[in-house]
């Protein structure tokens, strides 16, 4: 909890104002009973009307001052707490953006969403309450006791009895409520996960007719959360009657014993009224202090979760002294590269060495799980190598800024991802400054123009979240166009043609060949027809290079390649 307070740093001045105003308000409240006692004991007893008017007027002024302080204080407090929440959310989002794929493998997206939204809101709400009403509670408590004793020391034994009773009751409730609050947040995480999976996988859920079991899974999480929330609320609700009972018993005791003291001439009526009011203020601020003890652990649980996410240091970071990159463009070299996924026993790829230069097309072919995606993901440094070096333009990718590296790369992922927005916006994602002509040209080369022109608003047609309103092949073509407008030095196509029919695939590659003939191109594919014309074909088998060379060479001396070819091409095509 303490750590999260660093986000309050920019708000030192408003915080000072809030604290000053809160103390002002609290002092006004503490002063009023005293004035009231004076009106009764001095003004009314002595029938001194001007004194009553004077003191009454002062009371009005003090009250107005208190109200004014309260209004301004609440304004600043709410504003500060809300900005505090905003800053935390921004910091989280910014930090998470820096995560490497490995961190996303370890902290689930749904948990990160809960942390950015619900946990932050939790902390923010508690901050509102602390700033609005709780800052001065300890002060009011202590000052109230002193002032009450000052009014009548003999009656203060009532406070000595009641305060421990109230504190005890609060402690009892607290020790039960806090663990419940903690587990509530975890249940919420779980529920978010179920919702997330159920919604993103809705097609699969339908296809396998698993709505019922998804509902059950959701119901399970939902009722667990509800049960805990009900128990917490029951506890909190039982606090109210306990507190009201204590307050009323205290009032009765004060009136009873105070009445006797008045009868005996040991106390004045005004002093009794003031004492009663101080007692109420004391018990009320006690309640506030204890609420603070309940709310702070609750917010602390959320604050911890936020801090945890913020404390994760992204595995892949820019070097302290990045090497400047030459303008020479797009040389890629793998030097004896090996890599294994964290936690995996075996290397996903081993001892990979090759060189690729601008103007060359390197194709990578191999069975599913042979390490093709892993290999090309090392070029944009999505992961760091386990052994060896990946060099781009002669510099190890670990020694350059990620931004500089990725500036050079146009990446078309295996699973095409589009963002909600128009088609034009999605293509321009590759290059904000692309002109309309450049964008249309990219769509042309990617063979996307045809289907775009049949859409109602052509380039301004809307792509829904996750690109669910276009087909897989259309998505692939749009993500190819997105890479093309970037005009990068290195192109990476990870099975980017897999959802295209053979004819479109061929047309697209023909168009690409002329368009990007000066770039370094990597094409991952399972189709022999796609890779056949490449300058260099790397045949991967269980993460190792089984053969490398052009189609002819491999046909002559690579068994794995020949096997793949034999399953896909007719003898005439091979010849
Ligand atoms: P390909 O693209 O050739 O189908 P991949 O490069 O995706 O193969 O995968 C190679 C191997 O690495 C597979 O055995 C796969 O199970 C494993 N793998 C892929 N991605 C991950 C990951 N994020 N975490 C752990 N293992 C992975
Ligand atoms: Mg793959």
C-alpha cells in the first residue's frame, strides 16, 4: 500500500490544501459544542440576550466556515483521488506494453485487465474516502477526548468504559472481514478468466455445443464470488446496529449520570450538552478510524496486485548503450542459434546458422511444431536466444534499441490480428503517414482490393473487434497490406498465405516479387509451391536444419525435403 502512494507525488500541493481544510473543518466541529455550552450556561442562565446573540452569531460563522472548508476539501479530494487512479492505470498500461511474450505467458491477460480496472478502482475509491473523511478522524478522536474531559472530568469514566467496548466489537468484525476481502479479488480474477475464454472462444463453444458447461463454469465462479460478497456485506451490515447501540447506550449513560450531577449542582446543563456532543464525535471518529483499518487492507490487497504487475521487469529491455545502426539495410545472420521456451526441457530450435541479404528470399519449410515460428520470432527479438547470436545489419539484436530493430521489420504473424477500426486505419497501422495512393497500392499487391471494393464503404468499412467480420484469408491479406505500407527492409511472412487459395497465393507472391525485390524476405510455409522459387530454402526438422539450399539442390540431397515434396506435388510438377 505504501508503495502505491508514490503516485500521489505530483499532487503534493492539493494534498496540503486538503489536509489544511480538513483540519479546519474538524476544528470548527469541535468548537461548536463549546459555544453551545456557553450560550446555555452563561447566556441563558444570566438572561444575557446580547451575549446569546453574539455567541449564536459566532456559531453561525464557525458553521459556515466549516461548510466552506468541507465543500472545497471534497472538491480537491475527489479530484486528486481520481487523478491518482488515472495515473496508476496509465502506468500499468505503459508498463505492460513493455512486457515480452514471456511475461504474457506468465501473467494472464485477464488478470492484467482486472489489475488495471477493478484493482485500480478499489485503490482509488479508498483514496477518495481517506481524503474526504478519514484524514482528521484520529485528530478528532484525541481532541474530542481532551475537550470532553475538559467539560466534565467526572463523567469521562463512561468514555473509558465505552471506547474499549466499541474498539473490541470493531476488531472482531475486522479480523473476519479482511480475509474475505482478500479472497474476493482472487475470485474476481477467476471469473474474468472464464468470461474472457467463453467470449473469445464463442465459436468453439457453439460448435461443440458446450454452452451448458461454460454456463456452469461461469455459475461456479459467479456464485463463489457472490457468497463471499454476501458474507462480507453481512459482516459490514452488522456493524451498523452494533455502532448505533453503542452510541445510544452512551447517550443514555451520559444523560443519566450527567442528570444526577446536575441535580447535585456539580455540573451545568450546557456542559452536559457539550459533553454529549463530544462523546458522539469521539465514537464517530472511532468508527472512521476502524473503517480505515478495514478499507486499507482491502485496498492494500489491490495495491499489492498492482505493484506486482509494475514490479515485473520485462525480460527484453533495451541495452544501456545501444549501438547505432548503419543505413545499410536488411542483412540478417543467425550464428549457431539455439533457443528453448522457459520451462521447456528441449530446445525449440538448435544450432541454426544462415545468412540472408537484401534482394534474397529465404523460405522456411517444415512440419508443424518444427520451430519455424520460433526461428523467425527471434529476428524481431520477441524472445532472446539461448545460445549464439542473431545479427541484423551486423549488430546483435540485443545490442540495439528495440524500436530501431523493429523499424526495419515488416511482420505478418501466423495468426492475423486486426484492430477495431476501418480497413484504412488497419492498413495505416503499419505506417501512419502512408498516402492514400500508397495504401491502395499495398492493398493491390496484397490482393485485397477486390474484396475491399465489394464492401459497402470500401476502405472505410468497419472491422469489428478481433476482425470477426472478415474471413481468415481476408484478414491475412489485410495484415500483409499493413506490412507493405511500412516499406521495411526485412519482411517476415509466417504462414501468411495459408488461408489463401492456390491461385490468390500465386498472384500475391508474383506481385510481391516485383514489389519487394530489394528487401530481405522470409517466408514460412508448409506449401512447397510457395517456397519452391526462393533463393534459399531452410528445411527444419525438430528444430534443426535438415537441409538448406535452393529447390534443385535440396531435391538432390535432402531426404526430408524430398518427402515433403512427394506428398504435395505430382511427378510432372516436380519435373
Ligand atoms: P511451427 O511454427 O514450426 O509450427 P513453433 O515454432 O510454433 O512451430 O513451435 C516449436 C515448438 O515450440 C513446439 O514444440 C511448440 O510446442 C513449442 N512452443 C511454441 N510456442 C511456445 C510457447 N509460447 N511456450 C512454450 N512452448 C512453445
Ligand atoms: Mg508456426
